[in-house]
C-alpha cells in the first residue's frame, strides 16, 4: 500500500509543473497623465486679500504633503471632535468596511482552488440485487447490508492559469473596496466641513438680517413720530413698513435652511437630529489657513481614491480576460480514493475489505457554439470600457483640482470686491440714516441705502463662507491625505499600508 501515496504525489507534482504559466494579459498600471500643471494658464502663487474676517491671503505651496487630519487647518477643536465622532459612528463608513471584509473572505474561500480537496465519506446501505443477470429469476436473492468508509482526494490542475487569474480578480476587488473606504472617508470628512461652513454662513446671514431689521424698526419709529407730528405723509410710513416686512420675510427661509443643515450634519455624524448634541459653528470660530499644500500632478493619481478604485476595476477587467481565455484550454483533474467496504461493520477493517483508486481526467472544450470565443471578446471589450472609464476619472480629477485652485483665487478677488462694496454701502446707509433723523433727506433715499446695505451684508457673508468652502474643496480634490492614516479607514482589517507608492 505504500507506493500509492508516492504515485499520487508524483501526479500532483507533474500537474503543478504544467500549471507554470497563466494565459491572458499581465496587468500593467496605466501611465500617469501628461502635463506638468493643472490649468492651461499659470496659477498665481497666492490669492488676493481683504481687510475682513476670512480675507487673509493664502499661499499655494506646491509639492507639500497633505496632512492626514487636513480639517485641522481650520483651527476648530469643535470641528475636529465632530469629525472624529463621525469616523467612529458613521454607518456609511461601516458599510464600506464590511464590504471590504466580504471581499477578503471571498478571496480566502477561493484560494482553496489551489489545493487538493480531501473529503471523508462514511456510508451504510441495505440493498437487494436482482437475480435476472444470473438467469435465476426464481432463486432466493439475499438482502444484505453494505458499509463503506473512504477518503477521497481531488485536485484540479490549473493548467492555463484560469484559477490564478480568478484569484487575481478577487485581489483587485479587495483593492477596489479599500479605495472605496478611502473615498467614503474623504467624502464624509469633506461633507462635514462644508456643512459646518454652510451652518456658519447661515448663522451670519441670519445675524446680519436681524441687525438690518432692528435698524429698519428704528427708522420706522422715527417715521411714525414724524407722521404723528404731521411732518410726513402716511405713504412714506407705509413704504418703510413694506420694506421692514420684506426684510422679515427673508428670515424664515434662512432659519429653515439652518435647521436642515443641522439635521444633515447630525446624519453625517451618524446620529439622529434629536440626539446629536452638535456644537454651533460660527465663521468667527473658523480660521482660514494661510498656506495650502498643492500636490504635484504626477502624484494625483496615487492620492485620489476614485482614481485608485478605477485602476482596481481596470485590473479586475484585465484578470477577467485571462479567466475567459483559460476557459478555452484543457482542464486536468487528478483524483484518488482509499477506504474499505464490507457487509458488516466488523469487517470494515479486514485485510480483504480495502479498496483504492487513482485516476486522471482531461477535458478539452471542442465545440460550444462560439460561446467561449464570444465570452473572451466580451471580456476584452469590458477591459476597453474600464480603461476608458479610468481615463475619464483621471480627467475629472485634474478638472476638480483646477476648478478648486481657480475658485480660491476668484473667490478671494470676489471677497475683496464685496468687502469694498459692503464698506461703501455701510457708510452710505449710516450717512442716509443720520441725515434722515435730522430731516435732511427723504425716505426714498433711506430706503435705497437700506436695501443696498442689506444686499452687501449678505453678499459679504456668502463671500467669506465661499473661501472656507473652497479650501475644503481643494483638499478633497487632492485626495485629503487619507494614506497617512490608513488604519482609520478599516479597523481590524489589512487595509493598513494598502496605498500603492
């Protein structure tokens, strides 16, 4: 009995030698995008500045690394705590992490194809055979029991490498899920920052609107006194009341937007609006960073998780071409069985009850109605599609960075202009109001000044908030620095160190 394992081992070794290569293309990472910049025209090294809160100039530092906790550039401890709470409790991030674990376990399960499968079998049957083959139809045929115990070994040789290409595909799927976690992480943190900025902007707009309402109420009180003295007509009072009512009507939409923004922020953090206990964000509590790191264009593809995910999908498509190609090649299977069979349980381990077999099977596809060739061509077409989608993702990433850099400069210019407009409108309003109280100007002049000042105050707040949001947009466009702290993305998994250099 000793030679049998040696024969089986020799057959397995021979099969492994046959499976020394894998058909289909070997994946190669796409070449980086051409060009040395993000925009057609050279971008400035710094933005304009304005003498208001959030109006400091910002310098672009090209080639500097992006910090992992990039949101800390706003110098807001409340914002930092909120984001860390979200990273711990967000169901969106948990779902992405669970999807990664699914892919990892699928790979572990599929790896079994590289090894022989061994099964133990124990059976018992009670049977009666026919006497017809022995030409004894009237003979008494005994009924007997049959017991068997055996160990079966089966090994499918990966001759064309199809199984290894399938494993390569599953490994690429793991990479894809890793970068999906990174994308979820980046989107979550960016959305929290921009939502907090939106809340701060709405609070400032509400505050400015209430200040204007107070000023208009004071002007209305003056007009009503003048009306009581007969110095003015009732029409002037009605015009001022209409202006006050119009300004008051602007408050409910702002307050509604603020409530919805707070609800959205609670959801991002993974809490219900009633239980979130969120801090209140004000523009004064956020600091505009003076220096902004800008990654080199050659590094962008390695930093953007959406580009990395698109590359992983391209890798999957490449491996699928190999799987489809291998289906046209022979399939070799080795099998062996060793056990005992007897009519009584006591005889199972007798000398004459031992049975064994060793076999090999070869399957060569010959005719499948063109299905295998069609599947291979479909896999090639799927690869071409994945390559085109990868290129489109890269183009979109460069556009995002160019848009963010342009917005930082343009919105800085807009804030400077808006600050000048607000200062002029405020001076005009204060002059018109003082002259009005002295009776030196008309109600129409005061109303015009009030309207201009109201628009300029709201415009200034919106311009200030835009600069904070633009900063977040730049960090998001550049990838957000997630690779410096990859363990945060998938606790208890092997994502750490997954970023390709």
